[in-house]
């Protein structure tokens, strides 16, 4: 009996020890899992922080708006595994967003303009947080790889409560966003908003430096930049290019008789006539004083002459501030010979001089095949109005 009692006690103790060991192991496993979760959360947070830091560094590495948009968009697309993406920005005074950057979309893909009060933006902007939305045949852009996406992850971009734009990341399949993913996308959008604002301010300063304050046309510096670009494009595509030099006849008499304020109004009005008379693709600029210039790409001599005559007639038919009737003289130079491109401005200026000498209110065309004439020494004397 004593032996049996001892065995019973030992058995009970072993059972109790096993139970205690089991409980301890379960607690240890639970603690381990909690530690693993904690470490994973900390690791994930570090990864997200590192990613946001990388994006912030990338989008703030440039003040060029187009580059900023592309960097922010491609980083966000990479995070979410998007097959394509587009960046839309709000334009002042309009309830619309315009696509300003994209990747992996076809040229002229549909959806270049998004109305704020229509899908796919309306639902997202009502809650102002990233959402996956469905696209229909009217809103889905074409993909470079073929087909159209059925879903878009839309991320609103705002700064200080002001809506600036939205990213659309196109997905092959529907997915639900986790809180971490939404937080990460909001972080990307915040960094993008700051960089976009800085780039927009820089762009505005650059445009101001290249814009004539009175007429709002490109100034002479901007004209020189655009002329260089147009020459390069004409060489690359083997196209003709033309240059028009325009002078407002008897402008000194306008200033002397009616005052400089009225003279400024006349120049501003002339600028608008030139812009509306030219083609949308042409570059119209204020060259200096009462002189203006036009760059006509892919334009031969007959086409340049026709456009110049149309503008001259339009100015002659207009009534300027103060009830004035005024005219212009125009010099035209055009060629498809790349070796002569750099002579176009001087040749157009010489043709303008000939038009002034010939009695004004006319168009003269430079003979690009003739030897370059010697520079004229002075402009003709002003005549009474």
C-alpha cells in the first residue's frame, strides 16, 4: 500500500508538472508571436519610412514640374504594382483635372480631362482618401501593352486643404487597400503635393522671366529659345521654317500725339490681333518696342506670304484704342535649307526694312537664294499719320 501511495503521488506530480510545462510553452509561444508581430510592425514602419524618404528625395531633386510628376507617379505605381498610371492636376478656375503625366498609356489615350463631379474622381474626392474604383469604356484609357484597365486606384493630392490633383494607378484586378497601404499612398501624395507646389512656383517665375509684361506674349529671350528649338525640329524632320518680322507703322506718332498709356493699349491690342491671326502652332512674340515676330514651323515661302498678308489686312481693318486706324509692315523669310536657317531672322529684318522703305502697310519677302544684303544703317524716318 505504501508503494502504491508513493506511485500515485508521483503520478499526480508528473501530471501537474506536464500541465505547468504545457502552459509555460503556450505562454512562450504567444510571447514569441507577439514579439514577431512587433518586430514585423517595426520593420514595416522602417521600410515605409525609408520608402517615403526615398520618394521625398526623388520628387524634390528637381524643380521641373514634368519630372516631379513622373517621379511621384512611377514610384507610387511601383509600390502598388500598377500596370500604368496617370497624374492629373487641377487648373485654376476650372472644375476639371487635366492629365499632365503618364506612363504605359497609348498616345492620346481617352481620359485626358477628368471632371471633378464625375467618376472616377467624384467618389474618391467625396471622402478624400485613396480608393479602388471601377472604370467603364468611357473612362478607361488605352494601355501600351493593349486593352484597357477595368480598375483604377485613385489617390487624391491636396495641400493645406486645397485640392491640387489626383493620381490614377491602373490595376489588372480589383483589390482592397489595407490601412498601411492607404497610409503609404497618402504619404506619397503629401510629398508629391509639396514638390508639385514648388515646381509650379518655379515654373511661374520662369514664365514671368520669359513673358512680355505688357502684351503677355513671349519676350525676345523666349523667342530665341523657341527659334532654336524650331530649327532643330525642322532639321530633324526635313521641314521648312519661316520667320516674320512685323513693325507697327508710325507708332512714335501715336505715343507723341495720344500719350504712352494709349500707345501701350495699342500694342496690347496689336498683340491680340497677331495671336488670333496666326495659327495655334505658330510662335508669336514681342521682339522689342513696336516690333513683333512670328515663327512658322513647317511653312514654305508661299504659305508664309499668305499668312503675312492675312495678318496685315486684319490689322488694317481693325480699330485701335482711341479710334485709331493703323497699319503694319511685314518682312518674311522662309527656307527648307538647314544651312540657311540661322539667316532667317536677319533676312526677315532686311525684308521688313524694304517694306518700310517701299511705303509701309505691305509685305516683302526675302530672296533666300540671293547673297545676304548688307545690314541697313537706319530705319526710315517717321511720317505723319
